[in-house]
C-alpha cells in the first residue's frame, strides 16, 4: 500500500507517485519494444530476409490490411512457419518463467526461489526422459509424448511436495522448500541414472535437458499460449495479496488476506505456467531468478508493477538470447539453457557481491 505524505507549501511530496509513473512508462515502453522485437527477431537467421519484407508478410495476416506480395512463397514459409512460432514461443517461455520466479520469491520471501527450488523443473526433466525412453509405438499418435510426460512430471512433483508440506490444514512454506529440495535431489539422481543408461537416445535427451527452441511449431504455441496467459492473469490479480504477504502471514491475515487460499492459488498458477513452458523446450535455468531481480532492482518491489514488468522483461530477454544462441555459432546452435546459465550465473554472483542482502 502506497502512503503519500502531506507536505507544507514549499516542501517536496513523497516520491511514490514518481515511482508509479516511472513503472507505468516502463511497462508501456517494454510492450512497444517487444512488439518491434518480434518482427526484428524473425528476420534474423541463416537466410537473410529484409526487415521490410518480414514486416509486410506479418501485415498480410492482419485483418483489413492489404499489402502487395512481392516475395516468394519460400520466404513466407520461413517467416510464418519456422521463425515466427519460435520467436513467439521464446517470448511466452521467458514471460512464464519470469513471472513464476517472481511469484515463488514472493510466496517464500526467498530471493533464491525459482522453479528448480521446489522440484518443478526436475519433475519435468524426469517426465521428459521417461518419454524419450518409451518404445517407438508410444510416439505414433501424431504427437510426441515427451512434452506430455514433462508436464505430468512437473505437476506431479508439486502435488507430492504439497502433500508432504501440508499439515493440519496449513501449508508451511519452510516445509515446502525443504520437501522441494529433498525431492529435487531425488529426481535429479533418477534423471542422471536414466541418462547414463539411455544408450543411443542420450543425444536427444541431453539436447532437451539443455533447452532449445529449434523444433518450435505453431501447435506448441497454441498449447502453451492459453495456459501461460491464464496463469499470468491469475497471478496478476493477486499482486496486492503478494505485497501484503511480504509483511508476514499473520499481518497479511489481519489485513484481510486468506493466506492459505492465496498460497494454493499462486503456487498452482506458477507451477502450471512453468510446466507448460518447459514441457516443449526443456529446462532453462536462471531466467526465473535473474529477471525478477533485475525488475526489482530497477523499478522497485511493488508486485503490482513487478509482475507485469517481469513478464515483459522475461519475454524480451529470452527472445534476445535465443537470437544470439542460434546465430553466434551459425550454422551450429548453442542450447538456450547453456546460454542463459552463462549469462545468468555471473550476473547473480555480481548482485550477491554488491549487496549483502537483496531487498524485496
């Protein structure tokens, strides 16, 4: 809750209104930048395509707009069928992981919280590895079972630690973290064993575990999009409750927040968007930690602004990193998870070095 001090004539007012305007300007600016970045990132690749051509191809898909098509059908296929779904999926995954990380950090009041802390990422990894190891006839239903098993693994992991952490009708966040750390270690060990015994399937498994957008398709976008949008909407609606939880659960309850209900809703929403994000592209590390920290350090700890800023910043970040990952060593491609870890780990260590504690 923002409090504005009354000031006598000639005195300055409390700076919160200025911060509010700055956050609004940042949200609008990031939204505009993201709308420009999508067609710009779509032009970049092994085949050189002018930005004007990409922009015109995208305009033809908008209603009530007519553009003379002077490009070949091959270019249109590259833009609309290969690059655009990849860019959109990268933006969705970045937004999902960032807002999930910010939500976990707020719920646990722990700056290190992210999907891997409570075994969501490890559950998805185990499910994906099991999907890879299934007999070939399991993959003959017109779609890959790997994303399905990854999604199931992520949801099953959070359901397990929820059951372990809930006692007497109350969900203890400390118990949840401890159960998540223990289960994450167990699942990681199981994944390691399955990987070393996977035989000739180890290449596909390792490629998935390191994360990649190289096989992105529109079908994946249409599956991920409604889940991510719905989950982000639920989280944004409860931004004020997250602000009050930072005061402590008892004080939040005194201010009218049903903390047990809020914890279940936000934990479920953050887990669903994370599971949907990683099920198709693999585990991508550090996004859920770094992006909320960047937003918090620049624009402040108010979750009413921190959450939408994390969504937009995460989308921009992962689109940019995917562009670099697929062009830095072309025609080879750097796994996106390796690239985000290489960028995120030094930044995180720098933040820890400069600040003894990271304030919310």
